[in-house]
């Protein structure tokens, strides 16, 4: 729960329930948005823009997974498959039917969400580990259908997706797409934050904490879980559609089971909250960039290592990072950040 600084009090319920609760936080939020949309793009290289675009797209997908894992307390190993559904549906609609991105993307997200309901209906009759196994099976079924989709999905050859346009303006460069991806990510964060304050969001949290108690309070547990799967798959569909139109061509290799596992790892590292999901995405993406540049250095320093040996070591490094977080910071980076903020608020009175 957020604690206000000493001497700052709420005088109305509107203030107590506000997303941004102090003038200082409003100032910091506006300053951050100005930096994100106004200052950073002026000095960043195309490579850095590409990294930021991938972070923004992954944040949207991770927020969708957060709805299932963090808010409803379920486990899904098929999140990358829902991204693939959104990506391929959007690519099919734009390539085969000539639809604009602005029509193809909502339809692709809706189709991914409906497919999430289809998978959730039988999966949520069971609990715990069996839900994870069911979503794992759904991942392989979806990948098989895409690979054997013939001319519709182009199989192993890959599917092309058209450019995103507004009239004659096309989002063709990294800089232009950066603004679009960041806008979508910002809207996703805003909508998710507000959704958790609604009746639906509170019902999800109640189901996560104790589904039997939630059912006794009149909450339709099954409906709540199905809705969470729908929204999660919807977010994944939006992320997949953006990725397809950004890359220009997509293949099934971009949506592996390992990607679903890494998104779960992002929630472990950042914490099962909205801000935690963002922190986990940023942390792992930056770490992957450090590893990408560090691998040649390690290979040069230890010539006896083959290229495959260095790659295996890097995978072990990522695994070790997750294990260390589970041991020393199981509640994630966001929890540590909250402790740090509390310490500064109380200083110099630690008691």
C-alpha cells in the first residue's frame, strides 16, 4: 500500500483512490513522459530505438501475462502462442485482404482473446499445475496449426505484414515506430492500472487470494478466470500485431515456448505487479543486451571455448539470475524499490 509523505493527507475519497496521489508524483510523471517522448528520441541511435521498441512491445505482452499470474493467480505457458495468433492474424488480414493496420490489429487482438476463452474454458475446470500443462499443450497446438496453414500462414517460409500508415504518413523508421510503440505501451499501462481498480479487477484479486472465499462472497470464480484469460490473450494479440508490422515478416521461431518462460521470468524478477512487470521487462532486456555485447569478449578471452560453449554459458547466466532473485528477492525489484522509498521517507528516523 502506498504511504504518503509526512504531513500529506487525503481530504476526500477521490484523492484516496487517485492513481497519482501527490503533486510531486504528477510532476515526476510529466517529467518522465517529456523525457520518454521528447528528449530521448532526439539523441538515441537507431539501434537503441530498436531496443526500446522491443521493450515497449514486450511490456504490453507482459502486462497481459500479469493479469493472469499477478492478479488472478493462474499460470500460463502459452502466452507466446497468443502473441503468434495476434501477429499472424494481423499479417493475414493486411496481406491477403489488404486491411489497414488500424482495422487488422483490433480484429487480431479480439481473435486472440476469443481463442484465449476457448482454451480457458476446459483449462479452468482444473487447478494449479494442470492449468499450466493445458496452456503448454495449447502452445504446441497453435504452433502446429500455423506451420501447417498452407498458403494462409506460409508455413516455415514466414508471413509478411504491411506497413502501418495514417494517410500518406508511414511508420517506416525506428524513430517513427518508437512513438507508436511507446504510445501503445503507455495506454496499456494506464488501462491495466485503472482496470485493477474496477469491480472486475477487485474480483480477480479476490480469486487470487482465496477463490473459495471469493465464491462465498458472490463472485463468479469461473467467469472471472475466463475473463482474465481473455484480457491476457487480448494484450498478447496487440503485442503480436505490433511486432509483426514492425518486423515486416514473422516466423514461428519468433514465438517459442522459451519466450513464454522468459515472460514469466520477467514477472519473477520485477514482481507480480504492474510496475514490477515493467521493471522485469526492462531489466531482462538490458541484461540481454549486455550479454550480447559481452559474449564476443568472453569468446576472445577464452579461445578454448567454442561459440556453442559461450552461448550455453550465457543461457546458464540467465538461469542463475532467476535463481538468485528467487532466493534473495522473491518478491521482485518493485518490492525492493518500495522498501528503498520507505527508507527515504522515514529518514533520519528509521524506527
